[in-house]
C-alpha cells in the first residue's frame, strides 16, 4: 500500500516537473500599461446586445479598464465592425435542413487618444457548426442565439490575447 502511494506521488511529481519545464503557466489577470486606464468602444452592432463582441469585451476587461461614453475621455479607442452569417451545411433527402454553420467576424482596430495605432485593423473570425431537430419550432432560433453568444465570447477572448501580446511587444 505504501509503495503504491509512493509511486503515485512520484508520477504526479514527474508530471508537474515536465509541465513546469515546458513553460506552461496560467494566463492570469490581464494587465494594461499605466497610461491606459480608460477605453471607449465604437461598435456598428446594437448597443448593449448580449450577442455582440462589445458586451463580452467590457465584461472581461471591466476590472482592468474603465469604459467611458465619450471618445475624448478615453485613453484607448476600440473600433469594432462585426457581423454574423448563418448558412445551411446539410439537409435530408426530403429537403429538410439538418445542419448549419454560424460565423462571427469582426474587424477591430485599437488606437490611443492621440491617434497612434496600437493594433492595426485586424480581422477576427470564429465559426461553429450545429444541427437541430426541425420538429422543434424554436430550435434554430434558440440554438443560433446561444451560439452567437458563445462565438462573441470566444472572439473577444482571442482579441484580448492579441491586444495584450501587441502591447507587451511595444514595451
């Protein structure tokens, strides 16, 4: 029994050494340089929509940045041009639609208050396939709305990682 516990402990210790040696570490909190304390988001999407990238961006960066309502009051200006597309990917022999793909795409540019480009206009995309039961009347609408929210959340996280990487590289 004692030998078995020792083997397990040794195996776990070996795993942790390998994991630490490969450079893995948790992302931790996002941190911005001191000169960037406030942000303004310009978005072509509906204001305060839970389906939009802006909602998730503000939610994820709310502890690091204070979001303001006027462009003039911001240290960072984030311009977002986003859109969605859902298309049919499969159907049955009867012509009933069975599968869809939903895409979210956003062109995002970040500048500072003086007009200096921090992140040049970059295209971010995410997509997800889903299938539904056509016998359920609201299945497509419900599934599509949930997927849009998940894709917007994913896309905002990818954008934040890129923004942080660009800011660290410029320091």
